[in-house]
């Protein structure tokens, strides 16, 4: 299945990967292991290296924060491990990788967008900035983002 992101959502490959990951997580039983294959390391790094810092800062100033917050919440509902894999030079691509790339191309050509809701369960919706992480710069960025 391939969809085009809603008109006001960035069609860039990074954003598309986040949306695809959300769809994949939602369609996989929480007790089944999941491997998410990414073209770039940015999604893997977002969910493994940057997540705690972004949550502490209340997601202020994070590009694609709506989609990333949703993905984070979906991953937290899972009971089985989730792995993020990126291509390694010299290592053959996994089965299905070429098909996924083809679907991405098809999706970018669709004229009717699909909707991937960013609903986050109340128990998983982290709100605000951790007091220990709050700086004047973060507070200012948060205020200007709201205005």
C-alpha cells in the first residue's frame, strides 16, 4: 500500500519514512518483533539517540515533531522489541526493500492524499518541558512557536 501524505505535510523522504514507520507499527501486533528498515539513519537516530532529549525539551524546535511524537507513543505501546535498520555498504539489501522503494515512488506520484492520524493516547502524551531541561532559549523557542 502506498499513500501520499496530506497536502500540508512535507513530502520529503524523511517525513515519509516516519509516516511509514507509524503505519508499520500500527499494523504489527504489539507482541511481535518488528524491524523498521530506513533509507537514512535519521529516523533510527531520532528514536534511539535523540528521543529522550526531545521529550525532555517538550519537543520544542524538533522538525516533524507531530509525526515523531506519534511514532514514539506507538513504540511505547509495544511489548516486543523493535529494531531500526539502515543500509550498510557492501551488504545485500533485505527482502522487500526494493518493493518498499517502489511504493515510496508511487506514493509521491499520488494526487489524492491519505491521512495518517497523529492520535496519541493520553497516558503516552508527554506534555511540556522537564524543569531540569528548561533554558531561556528553549522557553523562548516554545513561546514563539505558539504565537
